[in-house]
């Protein structure tokens, strides 16, 4: 007996859809590097780059054909908890933005005191000859900018403090 219930609810920017285990089984995912993947589905191939990942809130920023998608994935347990009013990261306060990988700060898109909302670009970090847009995952105010344009940063280094 096949389970036709959605296994995952996926939100990518403004698009929302559901995936079943059967849907997922029809996709081939080929890892080209730690952050680059090739996705093959229905004889169509797409290259994707993992720009940023927030495992706690189950959100990924993925670049496909030069466009960034903030992807949020919820499984059956997440959906049940949300329905019961126990959302995973509902009121989580983010205090700082850290570098997801070592790289070079190419551009800072915010200023101290600026109000930002979920999905806004904070800065561009160049890593492995690729430009990675770092976006914020919750509304906040920029308290302090801890880096400057042209500065090399290490993985986990604080880039921006939020207030």
C-alpha cells in the first residue's frame, strides 16, 4: 500500500509545494563539490550551489542559474507541531551573522541601525571563486558590522551583530 500523504512541505521564495517520498525517489542528486550539486529530474539537468544553510530552522539558500532561492523544508513532524502551535523556531532571536565558509568580503549591503527583514541580502562573500550572497533569516536591526569590504574571513567568524 502506497502512502500518498505529503512527506515534505517546501517553500522556495514565494512558491509552496509538497513532495512525497515517491517524488523524491525520482530525483537524482549528484554532488560535484561540498556546495555544488547537479539535480536531474525527468531528463532535465540543473546545477545548484548551496549558498547558506541554517539547519536549526531548516532553511537553505540555493543558487540556480544566478538566482537565489531561500528554501524552507518541513517534514510531517514539523507540520504536526506547527498545526498544534509549537513551531520550531517561531520566536528565535538571531544575535549575529557568521561566515558559513572562509572567504573574502566583496560587498556589505547594510549599514548600522538599518532594519532588515527575512530574505534581505546582508553581504556578498567570495569563496572558492564564487560570489555567495549572505541573506538574513529573520527580521532584525543591524547593531554592528564586524568586517569591512576586502577583508578575508574564516568560517564561523562574526560578520554582523544584530540588535
